[in-house]
C-alpha cells in the first residue's frame, strides 16, 4: 500500500498543501525548520494517529487555528488500482474525527492500521539508549500496527491505571487509611487492570518473539561482526525469564492479580501502581552485554536501524506493505551505514525521505540500475513545496539553497503546494477520489 496524494489543512506550518506522491522513492530536501518533516509526519499520523516528534496534538495544528485536517488517498499496490480516501480531523482537547471514503468512523482510532508506516528518525537512538518508556513505546507502535484494536486496549489500560493510581494516592494521604469499601474498590480495579494488562502484555511478548529473528538478520547485515543482537523482556512479574514469552493470556492475568496482592501494602504506602505493563522494559543486547551503557555510539545506531528494519520485515510478512519514512536519518549515519540502510529499503513499495543536504541521500535511492534519476524529488522552503524533478530528469534541481529562516512566520507558504510543474494543483484529493469511484476503482 502507498500514499498517492497528500492533502493538508492547517497542519503544522501549512495552511494548505497538496502533494502528489507515488510508489518508489520520494525525497524532500530543505534546510531545518522549513517544513519537510511536517509532510512525512502527516503520513505517519494517518497511519497511527501519533507522531514520532510530539506526544500531544496541539503542536500539530497551525498556530491560531482550532483544528487541522489530514487527508491521504492511498492505493492498495502498484498493480492494484483500488483506492481509499483516509481523513483525520485533529481537534486538540476534544475528540478527533476520522472518515474513510467520507464515511465517519464511530471512533477515530478505528482508522489506525489501514495504512501502515515504519518511521526511521534521529529519535530512534532513544530506543537503545533511552528510558524504558521509549522501548515500551516502540513495542506498542508495532503491536498497534499489527493489531489495530490494540489501540483501544492500550487506551483502556491507561484509563484504568489512572483511576487505580488516583485511588491509591487518596489512600496514601495522611488519614487515608483504607476501609473495607476502599479495599473492595481496589479489588475491582485490580481485576480490570490485570485483565486488560494481560492482553497488552501477551501482544508485546508475541511481537518480540516474531520480531527478533528479523532484527538479528538486519543487524548482521548492517554491522557484520560475531556479536548477535538479542532482546529480553523484563516484566514486573516475579517469573523466570522466558516463562512469560511462553505463557498464555489467562496465566498472565492470574500472575498480575497475584503480584498486585503481594505488593498491595507497598502500593498503598507509595500511592502508585507498581505492577503491570507500564513498569516493564526491553533489555537489548549486543553479544553478551546490554547495549545501553556498553555499546559504542555506532553499535547503538546499528541496533536502532536493525530494530526498525526488523519491524518493516515483520509487518511486510503480514501481507500489507508498509510505507517507509526516513526522516533526516541519513545525516546521523556514516557512509557505510547509509549504504547498507539504502540497500535494505530500496525495494520497498514506497519510501519517503527527508534531508537537509541532498548529498546525504545515497545514490542507490536516487538512481536506477542504469544510473538514471528515479522517483520524485521535492524542494521544501518556508512551508512551500516545489517539485524539483521526476523520473529521468537531472538532479541539479536538488542543489541546496542557502539557509532560509529557521521557522516560517505566519502567512508564509500558505499558497497551494506545487506538484509536477511549478503550477497550482488542478485537482483536489476529493475530486481525484470521485474519479476513482466513478470508474469503479474505489476500494
């Protein structure tokens, strides 16, 4: 599956934007702060209703505007003309709304997983070197992409956890000694948290089991050494390593309930939930040593790339080709790792690349086997996107401009974004989908 057309309204620095995409490699070149990452971030948001850059939605909406709209016309495959129009209305502080082919969804998150993306970015280094929350987020992204209904499971878990923590904090205050009613209420939250948490935990463990063979293979090709990349899930449950991975959901639910009872006194004293998937971690190893704290910077980058490449191969094996987003990642890599990453991703159905310097992008992604330019190349400056070249055209158009303003000011770049020639777009995404529907191509 790939994105054929992207339409934005009041998204980040763009008042309006229409960008033609397609299968193969599309490269957006522009100085930092010009708006190139905002474009690929919109594709990511259509896929998962999340961003690799921010955890809240307010920054996604153009300053001074109440909402943003992201639309994407996606096609099943290069040889399958069926299309869908995906649309998300971003309403910070309120409920978001989503539509597929103009039909409203009951819950916005039901759109998650229709389009799949795997995003490589400089922030990926945190998966290896960062906090446990970074690794949990990485795992949950894959879980939700594989099984979209898990977005609801995770949201329900977070709500139950918040309610349970509120109760524990009230009982931890001076004079908050628990009575029979309070303890009975806590029992109810224990049962709910264990039931939902076991489902999330089981999905994570299944994903690790399926993911790591792909990660090991990718790591061996990126960093050819005798060391093997592996992972060990560290659960808050008191069970032997390896047992959790082999356990069913019912077993995990029972162990979560038992662990909550065992640590109830401590939880009441501290006013916080100490057991559950929100306390877990994924320990990553290179050879026999944990990568965090022991691996070199280059080894950490190789492992981070392997984790993303493994994710791509895992999702691909499920039968739906993900869109690959490489957001300023080549600038972080040496020439060897750039080339090896390019070798892995060049056969993906759609690759979206951002770069501040055009020469950071390996020629393998820019030229075909005969050395001719391939794919689309856009220049992004001050929130304006202009097509700099298409298949077969010379690469001079990607010579970098002098640095522009770091942050586009209000009012800049608010005209229509150019596509195949520097002229306004003639056809909106809605009109294009109308044409597809009329010809029987809407899926």
